C-alpha cells in the first residue's frame, strides 16, 4: 500500500539526514522534512485530512518545521513538527502504523491537553503520550481507545545514570532531564545528540572537545564531564549556540529522547 511505501521512504530519509552533518565553521542546522515531503505520493496526507476534518488546518499550522522521523519499536513511524519560532508552545505529531492506520495530535499554547485523533483499531500509540510531555508535563491524558503497553529497557548503574542526566541537563534543562528515565535507549540518543553538537560546532575550540565518539550510552557516561563542559561552552558562544538549542539538537532530538525515556 502507498502509505507503507511512504513509511519506508521516510525511514530512508531519516537515515540520510542523520548522516548529513558536514563540518563547517558555520553551524549547519538539520531539520526534518515537511509534512507533505515526508509523505509525498502516498495517501497519508489525504488520510490526515479525512481523520482531522475541520481540525486539519490547525494541525498543519503546527508543522512549519519537523524533527527527523522516529522509527518505533512497533514497526511504525512518528513524525513530530512545530510552529516556526514556537517549538515549545505549538506542536503536532503523526504516527503511521505499518498497517497504514494513523494516529495524530496537535497542541496549541494554553490548552489543557492536546487534541488526539485515530483511525486505528488498536489502542492509541503511547508515542503520542510521550510526545505530549514537552507541552503538558505529566498531566493526566485521556483517549477513548486507551494506550498500548511499554517495552522493557535495561538501566545502567545509578552512577552512570547520574552522568547521563548531567549531559541531558546541559543540552535541554535540569528540569527536563530530571523527569527522564535514564535507560540505555536514552543514553544512545544522548550519544547521537553529542555527536551532532560536535560535528555542527567542529570549528569551536574555546573548550576542549570530548575525545573521539563511540555510539551508545557508555561513551556518554564515561565522558560526561567533558561533554557537559563542551556543550556549556558551545551554548554560550553566539555562533555555535544554535548547534545546541533552538532548531538544533534540542528540538531535533526531543521526540527521540521522550520516546526512549518512555521505553517505546
């Protein structure tokens, strides 16, 4: 079916985007595809219009920009977007199931909860609840179809978790980091975020760069002191600040880390 072919296309695009970090003195900000580009030549966008009805316009207004697509353990895919300049206040998200069914939601500043939509026969995907945390925290959320169950992810030692949390606090904030489950999947996302920041700010030399880079959570835990110093220095520099905040790593990786923390 066309929607599943679209899923494969977006996954390939996500891989291409994750490798597209050219070294440059000027930070290169990588933002994911637009809603229409992500699902080009598929029935996903028409399906969203039918699903959301009169709410589609409000949903689409919150898709000015997007993160890179997130493959889900269930075999589906999540694409999160936000309104230009208001990533923390106006957002939207779509989950494409392998069957072609859709879950969607959008949030506007001031609302008590996002508006949820689904044409899936299965329980509403927990990925949307994890996505919503960036707007409403841990406030209760109700969806008529319920939520699916979580997976089990290994936890590093308490010492390693504390080191990973320090890195997350430097990239996002201590408040957000405190609310995340520092499992091995979160550590993997932190490692990818660290690599992006180092590649994006390759010419930044006011603070020593962490030695090398190795995929996975162990690298983050063992080099956390150096990573925190480097991220803090880059965040304070006018040119390289965008590599960490704004539409750099913080917004781009936020959906990944929320889903990893929720063990989805």
